C-alpha cells in the first residue's frame, strides 16, 4: 500500500511487520491476498486507501489507482488514468504506472499508452480480460 517492501521476518506485532491484505472485502472480485505492513493494513480499515501519485509527475486529473486496479482485474480492457501537457510528462507517468502496477497487482500484466489529443496527452492503462 505504501510502496515500501514488507520484511516477512519481522514480528507481526511490529508496525512494519507483515500482515495479510486482501485489498477488498468483495468476495466476487477474486483478489489474491498479499503482504502489507501491519500499520498500513490497520490504517486501511479506518480510511479508504489512496495511492498517491508522485509529486515529480506532472499530471492533470489523476485517476484513483486502487479503483483502476480493481476494474482492470475484474473486467480487463483499457482505462484513461491521467492527462499531461507534454509528451515527456505523459511518458514518465506511463512508465511509473507500469512499474507501480507490477507491485500493486502482481500477475496482472498492464501496458501503458500515451495518445495525443486536444492539445494534451492522455495516459491509459490496458490489460487483457482474465
């Protein structure tokens, strides 16, 4: 959730120790469980999880990544996730998204595309239906 590695050999009572995260309570979503920090997983129960986009990326209207991940897992397809004013910014965002999704949803192969349109660049993620 926080994008930091979980040390599986730490005590489960340590805030940075391992905890099982299923990411959703929806049993129909078929989401595999994964490790998360105990503190991150506990905090997630109190508030909706939001994965922040890095400040170094210059994006307009970034999509909520957990919601995008859940939809791509469930339905596959293509999702627009951000707009950028330059092609360079859009490509940096696309590269970051592919890397971030490889950790957020291991086993879900996503690709990113950058498409010009209306004086801006659209960043989209896509996957095949599972």
